[in-house]
C-alpha cells in the first residue's frame, strides 16, 4: 500500500521523495491532533470519515519488519527497488 502525505498533483509534487515504511506511532500517540482536520479531497474518495481513515492507517503496519528510509529522485528512476529486513 502506498500512503502519501500530499494532496497535490504529480506535476506539482517534488521530484525527490523519501521512501519509508509507514509508522503509525505518531497517529496513535496524538489521536486528538490526528483527528482534528477534515478529510482531504483524495481521502474522501477512500474513507467516509476521519475516524474510518484513522482506524485503517493505525492498523496497517507490521512492526516485524524494518527499513532505512531513503530519498529517490522520481525523474531519475522509473522503478524503485528496496530491501526490507525482518527484525
């Protein structure tokens, strides 16, 4: 699953992005703050409410695996390959 913290178009996105495994720790520790804003336009196409989105996001991380985040220049690569380690 790919999650992005971005509500723009591909054309307006930065060409360098960071690839990482999703870590819901911040969401879990800061639920009130995470629930404070309305669903963004693209989020409304997936979830009916912020609560539904929150529940989905906080349940979608398998902590048995780790991965060192790294930047990728999307204009330089058409395929991104990375290795995930089992803890």
